[in-house]
């Protein structure tokens, strides 16, 4: 399974970014092999609008099957959900801790967005 985690840095030891659309970057991890890479998100950091949708579309293009993040707004949520991507919100700690929590069943799949649009 290919999982994207919003991250404040480029390492598995980086903190989970609480923002989805304006996350500094995404760590995309193949949880079977352990391989991971960074998907830069700087183009959306200062976006006036549409950051969540653009970030979601980028993850769809990468073949991501699940997203771990602190918060996800309505437009990004709908975009991810339409692509069949599982969304987990309320995730904190390091990227590695978030992945371990997913493997251990600590995170519950979100059924709706947990913030309004343009949340910063």
C-alpha cells in the first residue's frame, strides 16, 4: 500500500504537518517495501485558494492509496475520496510514528472533512 503523510520535513523523523493542502511536503511510503520518497508541495504553500485540491490531485497522480494528516478541508477531502483514497485525520507525532499507528490500527478512517476550507 502506498501511503502519503503530510510532513514538515523530508525525513521519517520529521513531524506530521497538521495542514493537508499547505503541508511543506508529503512523504510517500510503500509500507510493504519500506521505500519512501518526498513529494515537494512548496507550490501550494502560498496559494490564495485551491491548495488542497491541487495537493490531492498530485497524490492521485502518484497512485497513493491512503493519506495521513492532521486536518483535511472539504474540497481536498472530496477530491481524495472520489479517487478512492483513504483519509486519516488527527494524526500527530513523527511520520514514522504515524505509519506505525496506521499499521497498528491506531488511526480511524475519516468519514468527513474536519476543518473548513482555507484553514491555516
